[in-house]
C-alpha cells in the first residue's frame, strides 16, 4: 500500500462526486486514495477512510471550532485541532507531542499544512471559484503525514465548515 508521501509528484484532486451526498474523495487520477463521509445529513461528525484505516472527526462543542480525532469505535481521541484566533488556521496536536500546523491564506484560495519546523508539507488550492474541488500537492515527504494521512481530509473538513459559515452569514 502506498503512503501519502509517495504521491509527491502527483497532483491529487479533492472533490465531491455527487451534490446530493456528503461524500468527498481524495483521488490520484481514477484511484480513490481517501474518502470522507458524513453519516448523518445534518451532523458534524465525519468518518475518514483510507490507507487501511478509519478515523472519526467530531466537534466537542457546537460553540467552538476545535476538532477531536479518534480511530473509529475508540472512546478517546488521540489528536485534536486547536484553531487560531480569527479563524486563520490552527494546529493539530498529535500523540507524543508532535504538531502539524494548518495555515490558511488571507485570500482563502490556498491552504497549507506545515511541520513544526515551518516546512510546507502539503498545499491545497481551489481549482475555481465555482467548483468546490481542490488540487492537493504533496510538497515534501514526511513521516508525520504518512502516519496521519487523515490530516488532509481534516483540513478539507475545516474548509467546508468555513464555507458553510460564510454562506450562512451572507444569507
């Protein structure tokens, strides 16, 4: 089985194949690398499946924008997302004190995942303003990304959440 770092020279695509279902795919060409689904139509919990594992993303509180990540069917989370002020990204706290930083651009067209040492690992760039699909580029090989491939989908979860909040604010 390939790791996420082995897709370094490929442009991956993150999109929603059907507008009627809350299912999102990370694809390398025609191959589906990872999938994120929402079990309930209006729920905030998401299930990520890929690389032979399943994880659950959930919000511990509807009043906060943090996330908890756990392996499916486990009781306790092993990682969490702590947002920065002004919703400009945040940090994933992983086991053993490891951290991965999510950086959101001011113009919201580019989102990046960095290591603690400020090395850009992954970039997610919007294809167009009219489509919700993103191009995902693995910029740098990292064991941290290989051990935690769910991070790409968790960042997409935050992008979708921010888009939903902007839509609600405009209405």
